[in-house]
């Protein structure tokens, strides 16, 4: 199993139906603050889409998440999961020139510990890297982006980052998708939107962002789609968790997986491309034990065209 991190086009690898009743339920969920996955009007509109390019064009211009059409004529958990799995295990970008953590370069496909793909790295601007991790498993990532000369910020509300090198800027802060109460700077264990964190630190773009949010990733990503933050990230290393639906995500199993797929599809529509996929341990997806599926995946995405700074 390996993980790949991309850094301005260089990669770091590390070994290591009865819909109406459900619609009414989701509308009630919306009133109580639980995520509803669609409304009657939206669902009827989406079922009319046959041209995927048209749907993607609408998503690219939208500030709301547009659900993708169902994977099959009749909504099915297994059809949705098969489509999602194929999507997150099919990479689109390859790296041909790699560099390991000691600075050695070679021209073969990456497959070693802690290597970077540097095909298009220009180094025209200072690199900014963010890491959101509660488990301390981001050590190799931190070392690599430091070696690359990045300005590195690590976010962990537990304060464990105080043991990191002084060159890593540690913040006792965490990500949220909601608007928190206003505070001056990043103080204490307050949760913040990514947009507010970037503004507080004076960053208009993040070159590479690594996050493992323990099932909060779905609502976080949805919020980035809504507020445009997603387009301010050039590289995204994301761990997704599929044992359960996620924080404030509700609905029948097939609806949840369709929502997951729509969120990840929106990453691609924003200009990000999947460069590496690695599954984690376990085979539980929404309480189903499935030999051919995995409970988590770490996905590395790269923006193939630079965003203006």
C-alpha cells in the first residue's frame, strides 16, 4: 500500500425506488440541521440529465453541490459503490521523474519510499503546505515538504505538534464547515473554515494540503465547493472514510454513496486530477463487510493548470 503526495506537479509516494418517502425524510432532516441529499425539485431535474458534460458544466459554475445522476436505472447501493470505487481507483496523471527524500532523482515510475514527482515543478513562488492530522501519521509528509523548501503549517487541536521542528508552524486549530464565532487569529482549540485560516495566515493559495478528518471530510469538501475555497488548493491529499456516512450526512445507503461520489466528482470538475490512490485497512463500507471494497482510501489530487495568485 502506498500514498502519493503531489506538490505543484510533483508527487511524494510513501509505502506504508421509493424515493419520495426518503425525500420527505431528508426535508425533515434539513429542518433539524441534518444534511438532506436532495429535494423533489432537484431530484427531478437531475434525472433528466443524460449528458454528463452538461452536468459538469453546471457544477463548474455552481456554488452548490449538484448531485450526479444515479449509477443505475433503479437506485442501488452496490451500483453506486461500484461506480465510486472505480472512480477513486482510476488515476489520470502519471509521474515520470521522481526524487527521493535524499534528493536523488531517477526517470522511472515512482514506487519507492518518500519520492517526489517533479515533472513540472518550477519553484517560481514560495511553496505553502498545510497538514491537518490528529493521528501523527503526517511525519513523512512534513519532512518531505520541509525538504522541498515549503512554508509548513500543521494543525492539531491537541497541541502534540509542539514537539515538531521549529521550522514547522504549529496551530491548535481545526477545520470546520460552519461559520464559527469570530476570534482574532488562530487561538486555542477553535474550529475554523479553511478560508478563514488562509486569510488569517495571509495565504491566497495553498500549494499542497494534506488532511485526515476522521469522517468530517465530506461536509468540509462540500463547503469548499460552495464557497470556492477548493479552487485555492493546487494539491490535495485526502483520506476518505467509508465505514459510516460521516458527520451530518444522512439518507439511505445508496443516497449516501451517491453523495460521496458527487462530492469527489466535483473535485475533478474544479480542475483537480487523481494522481494516486491507496486503500487503507478494513473492508467495512456502511456496515457491510465487502471483500472487494475498503473502509478508507488516501487519494492524491493535483491541479493540472495553475491558479492565479
